[in-house]
């Protein structure tokens, strides 16, 4: 059973809700007993700007305490302010990449907040994700460095980083703006196979802030959003902007989507079950219409466990993430016994320089005291990995 506060989150997601949905949203307002808790949850689920923008359409808005309304307003303007900072930085980055004749595909927030939402305050995002050809990646990093961007501190040692699969390079940061250069959209170990080259070739040119860049074609965009959501949904932590994006993309193109073509495209990328599971979930919880034949074909993909997990996320029940599984995969893929041993030793006994940087240790002579903490986290992650494998 969903709480009234959770219903506010779900009903606020659509940019253009129906009259009936607005009436539902309005009817849930008097049912909220604790507005402080409700607003905290709405903000945490990245839906506060969308709810705030709908308040003028709701006759029961006067029942919301002033303090709660002020918090919603602050969340809206905070999102707007952050978006303006990121777009200002984007214009400089895009101009530099364009001058170098690099084909850049803008992903997620930096694209969707303006193109799909229209009001950049409505879609919160914290960084820029850019997809480029593997051959262009190093030049992109060099251009960012020339613009003043520097690599963020690594979460792993240099050796481990050199042996790990690259999906995106370490974020480049300048003036509190982070840019991630992607050459793939997921790790090879995933149960789907998104072919990056096909996405780059299908990408469509358009102007974003008067800068010529590329964006994923509609079906590729839907696939990417669902696959990206799957990564976090399985990993124990989701951002509800991912659900909102898919909701509003489906609403915008509900009369234009060729479902047969989408199925074929999913088949090509080996992600049919992943994509349609999330579309069915969104249909159920966000009241987004799907054709009956699609529901008949794919409805069983959504399990009760998936629904419970979604409701848990809605309530803020996130799971701490560990990287034991990823490191194990990387060790298996690393060639040579010596390299495997080096990788393992770097995990267990990272160099002093790394420990000082990683944990911000002030007294360098005491860096070894942080090793027990690493072992504790590592054993927890290993236990989680073993238990999770047993459950599957």
C-alpha cells in the first residue's frame, strides 16, 4: 500500500498530467499528516521542482504549511541555479569539441532538462555525461584539461585503474562542474549488449544552447534510459529522475512510438527483457499507457520482488553498494598471474600515497590505521556477493 506522500511523488512526475491526475494529486494533499517528512521525501526523490510547479493548479495548496511550500520553492530554485551553472560550462565545452570536429552525444540530464522538460529547473542533474568514439576520448580529455578541468581523485590505485574496464574515464572537474567522457554505456559483464558504435551512428544532430551536438535517436534513448536505470535498480540505489525521464518520454511520444521497431531494436542490443520490464513497472506505478498487446507479451517480466524493491526505493530504503563483484570480474579478466597478484595486493594493501588521498589522512605516519576499515568494508561486500549469489 502506497502512502499519500508517495502518491504525491508518483503523480507529480508527469509534465502534462491529465485533469483526472491533477484531481488525484489535489485529493492527496489533505491526507498528508506530516508535511515536514513528506517534503523531505519529495525532495530526496528529485521530484520537488515538478510538484512545486503544479501547485498553482491545485485548489488544496493552501493546506500545505508555508514552511513546506518554502522548502519546495527552494528546491526548485536550487535546481534552476545548478542547471544554469552546468549549461554555462557546457557551452564552452561543446564549442571546444565542435572546433576539434569531435562528434559528441549528450546524455541524460544535460540533454533532457532542456529538450524534454523545457524548464531546466524541473530535471535535476549534477554533472555532464558525454558519449564519444573511443578514438576521440583522449583528445576530449586533453581539450577539457586545456579548459582548466582536472581529473577527480580516483577511488582505486593507478594499477587497478589501468586493469579495469573503461566505461567512462575519471570525471574531469573545474569550478565545481564535473564532466564524464563515456566510450561505452555499460560493462561487458552485463546481461545486455548495447552496441555503442550503432548508437553513435544513429545519433541525431541538433542545437543545444546554440551549440551543434548530437543526441540519441528516440528508440536508442529509451533503451539507454532503461538500461541506465537497471544498473542502479540492481545496484541498490536509484535516482527518481530516471523514472521521470522515461515517464515523460513515453508521454511525449505515446502516439508515435512504433512498438514493433522498439522490440526489434531491443533485440539487436540484447536488452528486451530489461527495457520492457521497466516500461511495465512505469505503466503500473505512474499510470503511463502501454498497448494491450505489449502488456500481454511483457507483463510477466515485472515480478513481485521488483515491485517491492521499487516501493522500498520510494520510501528511501537504499542499499549500501560494494564493489567486490566488480573487482572479482576485473581480476578474472586481467592477464598474467603476476598482474592478478598485483591487482589483489593493491586492493588489500594500497600504497601509502593512495591511502592518504583516498581517506584524507592528515597524519601520514598513521595511514595504516585505515586498513582495518577497508577490510571490514571488503568482507561486508564479499558476504553480500555470496548471499546474493545464493539467493539467485
